[in-house]
C-alpha cells in the first residue's frame, strides 16, 4: 500500500507542481493520469525518492520516503520518463549495471537481464550499442530493467510513450505478468483501462478524482458520449469539438443531429473532470 | 559502498568507450602529445623528460575535467542519474564509478607515456607506486571538481565551453610540462588552487630528485595541499551532485 500524506512540491516562489496531495493507493496497479505539466512525474519522482517534497510525506509498504529512504529504495524500482540509454553501451551492459546497482551479483544480473530482454523480444539486440536501437526498443530496455529488478513496488513513468502498437502490447503483456505493485503514469486512457485497477487523475497539482476504474466509470452509468464539430449542444467544448453526455435513449436523436456516438471510457473521466476544473 | 558496480561501470564506461569510440581517445591524447612536441622543439630536447612526465598528469586531468560533460549529460539530458538514485546505490558509489571510468579511459595514454618514459629513462619501476598514487588522487580531485561544475549547470550546452576552457587552464598553466622551480615559490602556491599543480610538483619530485634538489622543500606542503584539495572536492562533489533534488 502507498499512502500519500499532504505532498506538495514548489519549484520556485509561485510554481507549485503539487498542492497538498493526499491519497491511499491500495490496488495492485494504479495509473496516474494527467495532462502535460499536471504533476504526475513530480509525484512519481517524490514517491520514488528522487525528489524531496516541499512539504508532506508518503509511506510505501509502511516505510516513510523521508525517514526510511534506504529501505524504501530496496523495495522500489523506478523507470524515469525521460531516461535514455548511454548510446555507446549495449542494453545488456546497462541492464547489468542497473541490477548491480540494486545489489544483484554479476552473474545473476546477466541472467535476469537476458531473461527480461527475451521476454520483451529484445534478446537479439542485447549486445548492440544502444544508439543503434530505435526509440521504441530503447524504451523497452528500460521496461526490461523494471521486469528484471523484480521489486515489490515498481514506478513506470510513461513506459509506452513512443512505442509502436505491437511493442506497446508486448510491454502491457509483460506488465500484466508482474506480481509487483505498479504505479504507472500515462497519457493513454486505453492503457490505464487495460492495465490498472485504480486511477488517480491529477490536474494542476491537485487530485481531481481517484478510485477504481469500475467506480469511476460508474458515474457515467447509462451514458454515452456524443461528439460533433461545432455542435450547438454540449457539456464540454474542446477547441471546436462539442461533447455532450447523453442517456442511451437519446442516441437516435443525437445521431439525427449529426453527432458521433461513442462508448464511455476513461477519457471521459479525464475530460470531464479536467476541463471542468479549468472552466 | 558497491564495489561491484564501481568496477563494472569503470570497465564498461572506461574501456568500452575506447573500444567503440577510439576517436575520443585520440582527441584526449592530442593536446599532451602536441605539447610534448612543442616543448621538445623549443627547448632543443632539454626539457623532454619534463614534457613526458607531464603527459600522464595532463591526460588524467583533462579526462577527469571532461567528466563534467558526462555528469551533466547523465543528469540533465539522458537522466540516467535519476535511474540510479532510486536504487541502493549511493551518490559516492556513482561518483566513484564515474571517476574510475575516467582513470580506465586514461590508461592507454598513461601506457603510451610509460613506454616513452621508459625509453627516455624518465620512469623507473621504483617510481611506479607513488606515481599511481598521485594519479589516483588527481583523478578523484578533478572528477569531483567536474561533479561540482555539472551540478551547478542548468543547461548542458554550457558544460562544453567551461570544460574546454578549464581543461586548457588546468593542464597548460600549472608546471605540468616544465620544471616547477622555474616559477617563483609564491606563484607555485597560487597555481596550487588547481590540484594539477601539487600533483605535477610531486611527480617531478619523484621522477627528478636530483634536478629538484634544493627546491624539494615544497614537496611536503604540496602533498598536504593535494590531499586537502581532494578531500574538500570529494565533500563538495557530494553536495553538488544533486543526487536527490
């Protein structure tokens, strides 16, 4: 379990990345959703002991991130969003270094690295200099590091950004096989829905909604999304797209008015909450 | 301390960089070899021994100061440092691993100069131990200086210019390629702001005891200065590395 207790982060006098965030993350996979600059990465960096909070703290498996940093680092592994491989070293070498930094023996690090690379269809590239790999392959190496580390808690900051659809499915499949607690951030609602049991929506440093996927979607029970360019009826307007949440019995009427009808998904939680906050 | 990580990192990032990118190695050797050539020509060969003795110091100092670019690149650009922060690794492990990788990267240059030194009878077997000790201290001091520089920079672009300037200042101005006793004593102490100066003075004391002779009284103060500077820079390096921001 992860308990976030009033975590704030201020980067300069006026720029608050997080504003007193409180949450208890109980489910095995939690996705943190938010737009660019919402505070997702700051939250993950604080929880994974890379960044000090300005105030507040958090507990991971009962260990305080400020007081028990060393022990916290033994139970977590974190794959930062912007990390890139050292171009001149191979994936295998960098995975071995990462695992040895975590306390693995050299032979164990090699064995686990090869196994994880194989899991992600990257085995044949294990000895290639990393700067010869595609962007997606490089990202998969980082995911392989998290797989190989086998930590009880794993933080994955946008693990599938830049991956092609096939690679994304491979990564999803690998994540699903893990038994660790996973906190992942993503822009892809489809990914959150596919992988997580629990969703935390962040906007402008605040949690705007938090719950299981099922409970969050239940607020839209019986609803459909109607979308139209320059539509006159709307609950939300994003650029020139009008979005209206309608009852199932209104579908025919809105189709006649030229609206596209879509099923409700996590996009709608993010869109409605996020946009409402801004307006 | 995680010696396994330090050793593997030093080997991978020291040796494999040479193997896969030999141009970096040639670039790091070009300045000391050019200076060796110049000193030999302009002194009609009289100071060739000093220019050879200064080679390993210049190589180690230049490679270590260029480490600022690596440290800044790893922290700001490719964010590899972030990856290691959330592990059992300490900032000291990480910094020591990077420092040792610069020493490994410097090894071919040191070997080249060892061969030249043996040929010109500059280096002897008995001088090997103190020379290695001085080079390790110099690596630690300068690489920690490079971590301080890297920690102060917000943009990676600035690091290239700063390290290029520092590399020249630190390797050419101190008595690396010429006898330290050509300088007034006061100037030696002023120049010892850079750890390269005490390292060069100590090197010359070990290799040319007869030539140094009456100037040997600066050896002990220079030894103390080098140790003190190394310790202070290690302490400050830890503060500036921005391990957990």
